[in-house]
C-alpha cells in the first residue's frame, strides 16, 4: 500500500515539475518576443537601421598606430602630472 502512495506522489511531483518548466519556458519565450518586438518598433520609430552597429573594422596597421598614439599620450600626461606634483 505504501509503495503505491509513494509512486503516485512521485508521479504527481514529476508532473508538476514538468508543467512548471513548460510554463516558465513559454513565459520566457513570450518575454523575449515582446522585447524583440519593442526593439523593432523603437528602431522603426526612430528610423535607425538594423545594422547600425555593424561598422567595418579598421585595418590592423591603423589600429596599432592609434594604440601607440594613445600610449604616448598617456605617458605624456603622466609625466606632466609628476612634474606638477
């Protein structure tokens, strides 16, 4: 008798867990759909192209020269600060 009760309890819990997971999954999907819809509507309202963040990457030589310039400027600024202190 006790085994049947435990078996029913186990299956009940298993069913509750599976339903909860299914509800959570569908709710997450709905939230994601709403968020993407809102983003799309906002983009259309503001007339922002979808690929605005996809800018071409500059050549490596230019990136390295920019990096060196920043390093040199940082060194100059730090030297000036040391002189002023």
